[in-house]
C-alpha cells in the first residue's frame, strides 16, 4: 500500500504537473519530469521519445510471464484555466483540464509499489503516452519500431469521470468510446472587389448548402453498430474585410461512429457530397484529415480482471452510461492481439466536467486509482 509519505509526494507531483501543462506533441518538459520521477524506482529499462515524447518504464518480474501495460497520457488542453486553486496553470491558454496529470501520477504511484516488491513473473510497462487529445499519440507509439519489444499481452487504463459518484467505476465489455475523425474541407474560387462580385467566384453558396447537407449525414440517437454523428465545428468564409468578395471557404467537420468499420463509409459520403457541391459551383476542393481516433473496445477477459480487482478492493462498479460518444485513443493499444480495457473512475457527481475551464483532478483519487492498477498486477502476475 502507499504510505502517507507516498501520497504527500504524489499529490505534490500531480500539482506540479498541473502548473506546467503542455499540449499534444509538445510535451518535452512533462516527459522530462516523468523520467526524473522514475529515476529512483529502479526500472530495468526506460525508453524515451516513443512516438514523439512518450516514455515507457519497464519492470521485470522474478520469472518469465506475460507483459502488462498500464497507460497514462502526457498532454494537456489548449484551454485557459479559470480556477482559484493554488496549483493552477502558469501557462496562458493551456491547462490540465482532462485529468492527465492525475493519470500520470497513478502510474508513478504504481511504480513505487513495484519498486518495493516486483511481481512474481512477467513484466510491467508503465506507458506515458503523448498526444492523446488529438488522437495521434497512441498510433505514433504503436508505429514506433521500439514498441515491438514492449508490446503487451494485456493493457489497462483508468480515466477519471466527473458525474459518477466518487470511487464508483463504469466498466463494460465491448465498445466504450466512439471512433471519430476531423475532416477539413477547403473550397477555392476567386476573390473580387466587393463592388464587382460577378468578376470573381465565391464559395459562399456552396458553404451555406454544405453545412446542413453534411450535418444531415449523421443523427443523434442511441449508440449502436450503425450509429453515426456529424458535428459542424468551424466554418470560415473569405477575409474579414468589407471590400473583398470571398474566394475561399473552410468547413471543419467531426465525424463519429460507434465502430471503426463504419467510419470509412461516413467519411466517403461526406467527401462525395462536398465534391459534388464544389463541382456544381465550379470550385476547387481539397481535404485534410485530423484527430483520427479509433473506437475503444474493451476485451471481455481484460474487463473481467478489472472487475475482479474492483471487487477485491470493495469498490462499486456497473456499466454506467457506457458506451459514450466521446473518443479516446487508448483503443489503438487493443489492436494487434493485446487484450485491453479501460475503466472510468468516478470523481463526484457535482465535479466540474472534463474540458471545463475550472476542472481539476481530485488528489483523493490517487490512492484508489493506484490500488486498482496494483490489484490487477498482482492478480495477473502474482
């Protein structure tokens, strides 16, 4: 178990991370802090620069056996923190408003326990993954040639969840997070003087027609295999000037499906619709893809191990409101034969929501979160 001294150290470390948030693909100092905190724990190997700024600490057991990976995220959000806590962000426009500072702290707490008593067999990989918030991090880690030597048999993660009672977990087998992708559509025509718009080629009508047409490709409804949602997130037309008839427009769209297999069809439908509209107006068109999240699907056996750990610790759990519309790139680690599962650990029904400007990870969640990971490790590796 963690001592009171451990909890004091971990709380201070979590709050230090909170003060210095770094967004996706810029987690240089955060990764360095993690490496420094791992140093006294005696890991058999620390791999840095995984998929960008990722860090993996490997602890070998006393004999051969399966590999368990426990994952946390390094990145923060490009959101201004509006909080009165003493450890609030010192970086304007950036904040740990999703709890990744807390998730990293859980892994370091687990590392402390492993340092005192190695598992009887196998090995444990503590994976501090970069760039979760834009969906690029897990894919980059898995694509890193060095990941092959770390590839786990089992992978587990905890995500804190406001709205759930404190210490109560939402856990189920099967799909738990939707797949999603960002699609940026650029329409190009020709600018003109605002007094002579007929001498140019404006994308205004095409943009106006595309917004409702693309949104209609999705529908808000029950989450199931055929679920799909299209959200218009941003639109831009021309320059911010009164003297110029526009020659370019952008439309940003988030596509969301319950299963990976449905995403390609939805993306193609959106692109075909945009191409037809552009062609009808004589406009050029180009596409860019962003924030590509695979669906997160919990393996039934991995879920059973998490449920067994929660039961052993006397912690309540049920399926809650799973699956959820939001995306999470942990699903990438469940591909390629790894049995993976994530649980959602309640931080309180009245707690500010994730990505809210006043969100803060509750330090009281450190001990139960570490306890869950440690119990899973002991159950699987002894």
